[in-house]
C-alpha cells in the first residue's frame, strides 16, 4: 500500500529551530517525527512511501534515502513552489489504488490500516481522519429569547467537536481531479468541492492519541508524551481499533489549529 507524506512546509511556527532543520526532522524520542510516522506506516502494511518535499529537502533525502533502512521504499516529489496541502499530489503519476495522504507533523496512535480498510468499504471518495476535541467555556453561557427573557443559564459548559487530524485517504478519482487542477490546492478546498458536487466524504474517528506538533508548546508535549507512551506509538496494530461508523458530512471537518 502507498502513503504520501506532506513534508515540504517551512514550519515557521517552530522557528527558530526550523531555520536550520525542516520540521519533519524535529526529534521526538531520539528520532525525527518523520521516522516515527514511517515506522508506524510500515507496521500497518504501507511499504511504499512518497515524500513530498520542498524546504531543505536535501536534508530529508540525506537521512532517509531510498527507505531501505526502515524497510520501505521511499520516493520523492519535489515542490519547486508551494502547492498547498493537496496540490503536491498533482506531481504523482495517476494511481489505481486509494492513497493515504498525511501531514509530516502528526503524532498519533491511529490505526492506519483500519482507516484505509474503512475507506475502501465505505465507497467514499475521500475519508478524513478525525479526532474528538473538547472546549470548555470558562463563563456562564446565557440563552436569551424574545423581550430579553433568559431561557437558559449554563455555567462553564463543555462542547465536543471533531477536528481533522491531517490524515486522509483519497480515491483514484479524487487523485485524478487534483492532477487536473491548476495551481496550489488545499485539502479544505478539495473537501468543500466534493461536498458541493454531492460526492461522498467520510470520517474515521481515532479514539486514541493525537497531537499536531506544529507549535512549540505542542512539540514539547509530544516529546514528553512519546517517552511516556513509546510502546503505544510503535506497537504492531491490534485486532482493530474502535472507530465510529463511516459518516458522510455536509460540511468538512473543522481544521486543526
């Protein structure tokens, strides 16, 4: 199975570290975050890895080479100019099988093989890896009706919402659509287009750990969590991760910050 990892960004939110090394090479638990991701993908049966690179790409290629030391085949897509989060797929020859596509700054225990299998079984054009977040309002929330009458008072309520994990599976037809697009293209725009055209977009909810390490505080948290939960991140897949049923959304998932 083939996976595409988007590793071409400049990682400006992690400056000044990323002024000398690309974000995918930021160390977590003594290895680059990109190496953790590749090891996880290999454990889930993805032995063909495509790295979409741009910023400081020579450093990434020097470390990972052709992937043999990690037990996978690695090839590279080189962005001469930023193409967004979905646009780099236009550089990849047309695929006949679904593609797993993900960001290079995801630390998670998601079951990639289960996500991939659900996508195939659902018949969706695109499946988004989702994670449930909770937001607590630290104030009393008031619902007001006609004539300023207070209808409800909720003290410091919490709200659950789902966010995109930066992990997707796309059907060959979607890859063909991206290849026909001109200029940069981001996944939110691609999802919006599919929904407008009434094409099925599904969600797969990861019930385990997930963290986007794009900011300094999140990076520090990722380093601490990885040391504490190392066996969970690099363990072989179990019989199957518990996941919510495939859903088709009328709106795309909320973008993770």
